[in-house]
């Protein structure tokens, strides 16, 4: 019984819908801080340190722990996925296109899809720690994931390097 196409019928489709959903057997349920996998520094394009909870069996989103050293920033980037940063510790600001937003410990920072953005640590002595969650796996599964990094450039430099028609 086809689930789509010219031979599709509603009764056949409804017959495949179950009243129960079995519990998932995906594991591990916990990934310890010591099990986070650091991304290679040469692939990050900035002084930010990123570690991924890659052993979690998520299929639609990624989870990272991100550290921005004192007085530093992330790279100027844009991507098709949405991102939420939870500020574990520290304070700073973010450029998101032509807006500047300030944040500190306990805040959530949202980055909309395909917007140039960069996060800054405003402290000269303490790092910023983020829990970063993004739906990049979902978009990659759909073949729609894309990311561009302009390194430590300004928004205007990023726009000049990657014109809008590069979508």
C-alpha cells in the first residue's frame, strides 16, 4: 500500500497510522561534559572553542558548548538553520544584521536563519560560555543546510564578500 503517489488511498494511509508509539531505544540518554568532542580549531575560523555533544542520538538538532575567550568574538557567519544560545556565564553583545543586542548570564539569544551575525565577549578577563542549540541536522537531512563564514570581518565586509545573490 503506497503512502503517496497515484495509487494512494486514504483508507490505506489510515491503516498505517498506529494508536501507539513505541518507546525509543536510542541511547545514550546522558553525555557527560568530559565526553563532549571539541571541533578542530582550524575549522572554526575564530578564537571560539566549540565542543559538540555528538554522542547524543538527536536526528534534527545539534547541541554545542561554546566558549568565547575574554575580549574576543565568534566569526561573522550566516546559515540556513536557526540557533539559540543559552548564556551559561558571562556577558556580551551580538550583531545580527544591523541590530546590536546585549545579553548576560541566564539570557537566551536567538539567531534567525540566513542573517549575518557575530557574538562578542565584552569582558576583558572572563570567558563567555554558551549552550548552543541549532536545527542544522534537520536541514542537512532535507538537503537544505548551508553555512557561510566571513571570518573576523565586519557585516559590511561579509556582505561584500558574499553578495545576496549567492543564496
